[in-house]
C-alpha cells in the first residue's frame, strides 16, 4: 500500500501531524486530513487563475521564479558499442538524482552504468550510459532531442516558487512535475513549512492539488501566509528562503 493510501489511517494521520508539528511548532492552530475523490482533486483550486500564471510559458522561466543555471547536456554514441552516453554538467541540488531518474523513467530508459562527480562546491559532472527499453542505443535524433530538452527543463527548474496576491492576503505557490506513475516529489510541503519557520513566517492555510497542462501533470502547493502573526519579511525573501530550502542550498 502506498503512503497516499495510508493517509486515511489513524497511524499515518498521527505521523503526518508530528511532522507538521515539528516543522511549524506552536504556530499551527489546526490540522486535519480529508480524503477526496480524483474528480474533486482534478477540479481543486490548484487549477485556478493563480496556478495558470505558473504555466503560461513552459518553455521560458516566468518572472519572479528562481532557476538553477549552467546546465549542459551532451549525447555521445561513439564511446560505447552498446550504450548511449549522456554527459550532464549542472549545479547540485536536493533531489538532483531523483529528477534525472524520474525523467529517464518517464522516457522508459534504463541506466546501465553511471558516474557522479562534484567539483568546486555545487558543480556536478554526471556520466550515464543508457539504453532504451529494447536494450538498444538511442540513435533517433528526435528522441535524443526530446530527452535532452526534458532533462534541461527539469534540471534548470525542478520546482517553481512564486508569491502572489489573493485578495488582501499573500499566497505562496510551489509546483513540481508529477511522474507518469502519478507520484509527486517527496517532502515538498515539509521543506516549505521548514523554510517559513526559519524566517518566522506563519501559515494560515495550505492546499495541495494537481494541475494539467498539455501532456504534463503538476502538483501545486498553495500556502496562505498569516501576515498578522508573522514578522515583516519581503516577498522576495520568502521566495528565496523557500527555494533555497527546497534546493538544499543553505
């Protein structure tokens, strides 16, 4: 049974409560878990105009969102008779291997051998020898281009973080892509709550939903900030703190 299916059990509810309590502390005023149908999830507030802003231009980096820079990806079929070599140079971040493996999984690609090296702090060099599901090299240029494009997008911006107005209130939106299997990124809400706690910013309410755009599904975290009980912190500071915590760059 998956962790999602366990959310309805008393044991799992108690575990989630303890995690939230540790991250938020006494600022958490109330807590509840309610299971909803897939139909309700598909129509959740995550599909509102607030979320639409995050997906208005998937090929670009929308204003106000942090991105990981210096991503280089090369494909080489000359070094191995049996494998395609993918060479990646990028900044290290929390969940880096997860983002790479998730992308390969979505493309039904198998990794036979890999090498991971960290140089000069955050800079990573990754060599991966891969094959298709049929055990053959990736020789089709269109498949190579599609894989490289997706990898670059996932590594440049594994998550999206932005502050928005919700009437008189301030709302934090965090999104991440969902695997084709339907699984979302682990510990996102925990990291959001931890980041806000570090800058003494209180959460009034939080919602988690799904958003479909094109052929991709995204998980959307909507966190309403309790500004009355929080210390004055600029929106850019909140975005930076949440992004840094999610990326493990502190």
